[in-house]
């Protein structure tokens, strides 16, 4: 497959002989978005990576059985692949993207409220995890940092899944 430099948009999704999305072409699409789409690519930012590892460690401390990913972008890619495997019809994928948008909206509102309430500097700090220490309770910090993660993850996933939806069904996703 010829790789483009981003100017022509994401590479095409290829399908196998039974019509399923070719995993390699899906990986190329995800990589394109991480490289050329600023809102999806933020998943690679060091502050996001720090939040992601905090989240995994928090889940481990609480005794949750989770798969330990090496990087936030790995979690995003596997999540997209799983979502496409589980939501195989147009209606199912539409409903999934709608759920992502709802989660994104809830997380963004919570983050905004908490940033205002605790005078958090969301952009000017080197570490969101350290900035969250201004929140006086462990529960509050957990809510804030979890919402930070959900906001970034859902933003990236919606960007990519919205494009895939259009590729699969020939029309843009519309809530």
C-alpha cells in the first residue's frame, strides 16, 4: 500500500474476501489519524501518556483485572478494533459513536467544573497528574483524572470512528 503524506486524507480501508475490514489497512488509518489529525494525535502527548499510566495503575491498585497496555495509543487502537468487531451494522456503529460522544460530553463538563472549582491550570502545566493534587480528596482526583483520560480517548476514537463510519456506509455520521 502506498502511504500518503497526509495531504490527501486517510488511506482507504481495504476489505478481505468476505467483506471484513483488513486489519493492516485499519492500522494504517489509525496511524494516519495519530500522525496528521491533531485531535486524535494528542493521545501521544506526554501528559496524556502520564494520565493513561496513572489510570492503569489506579485500576491495578483497586484489584481490577485489566490488560496492561504499553502506551495510550495502543489502548486506543485495540479499542477501535474491538468496537468495529462488536458493532458490525450501521445502527450498532452509529449507537456506539453516539455513546462515545455522550461520554466525551460528560467528561468535558466534569473537567471544566473541577478545573474551575479547584483553579486547575489545564494547559500551562507539565503534569496533569501533579496538578490534580490541588483537588483535596483522592476520590475527586480520581474523578478528574479519569475524566481527563475519557475526554482524550473519546475525542480520538470519535475522530477515527466517524471517518470509518463514512467509509463503511457512504455518509457522514450524524447524531
